[in-house]
């Protein structure tokens, strides 16, 4: 069986000292693709470096996360947009992400909207898929997106409102789910209601998961087989069949062929 981690922050400081170990662990767990999602200019540059260093398995999603909009230096937004444009021919660049809106940081709402809009326009222009953070903002985002001409949309760690899920699926969007699928009733309900063809797996590492079976251990892509097993149980399907469909979804969503 082969697996994918479509959303991990490999460029995070926390992984910098143990990146060889993380990649080796991923390989020995049959994780054939990792998408290094970025938070700002600096982590976008690091993500690109990681795709060179670990070209067999690491792909990059570049962008500015809503949490980072206030900390942007004067030219950082422009520099990030230019970096992404310049890398368009780089086969390792497969998405714009992590971008989005977060209700928790409502005090920087206008700036979040401005940066998100810039990133969505760039995704349109470059014809790249987008990976979206939508905490507390799913309804608003789902309303906004049809006014852009986007190639493909992925809502990462989709949790609520469950009532928005129907439209998400109808619009052909994908969602990613990760370790909480093993213990959260809410996330299990989301997985139950999402067609397998719209689903991808993630860890969102280095975010830690304190419930069983993860118990606050350092998050690694090696958690993915547990996630796939939990999805198979919910869907009442064979694990190998689920793993195979998720590989297909990854290839379809990002437009890459995996080995
Ligand atoms: Zn993330």
C-alpha cells in the first residue's frame, strides 16, 4: 500500500533539526508524496529547498497563511507573489497554500481578505490548485470562491459547518482529513458524508494530537497509515482500496503522476 501526506509544514522550525529522520520515516511507512505547505516568504523558500533535497517525495505548496498577514514586512507579499510566479515551471510546485481566512484573527480581517484575494488571483493566473485554511470561515469562503476561476480547491482539515459539506462536494472541491479521524466524532461524521473521491489525507504536522493513539508524540507522516485505516473503518471498505483511491485523488487533484 502507498500513502500521501497532502498537508504538512515540513518547512516549520520544529522539523529543521530532524528533517532527514522525518523523510526516512515517511519512506519506510510507504508515504510516496509529501506536500510541504508554506506560511510566508521564508517558509516558501524553505519548502522549495526541501523539494530539491528530497526530490523523490517532497512537493511544494507556496503562499501566505492568514495567521501571518500582520507580520508581513513591507515587500513580503509582493516578493512571495513574484517567487511563486517565477517557479511556475518548476514541477515540484504543485499548489498555492496554505492560504485562507481565520475567524479567530478577526482583528486583521481586512488584511486577511486582501492577501487571500491576491493569492487566489495568482492561482487563477498560474492555473494552480489552492490549499485553503478556513477555520470559522468555511461558509464565507465557499460563497467567495465561485467568483474566481480556480483550477482546483482543497479545504484542509474541514470540520464545520457540516451543512456546508454538500456544496463543497457539489462544487467539486476536495477536503483533507488527518489524525483526528481516529478519535473525533465530528471529523468522523465529515468523512462519512464525504465521497471518497473528494478526500485526501494530511497530518498538518508539526501540529500535535494529544488523544489516542497519537498521545502528543511528534507528528510525522508515519501517522498516515493510521488515518487511512480509520477512514476505511468509517467507510466500511478495505484499507488497500481506500489507500489506492487516495493516491488516485492526489494525482487527479495536483496533476502529478506518483511512482
Ligand atoms: Zn496547515
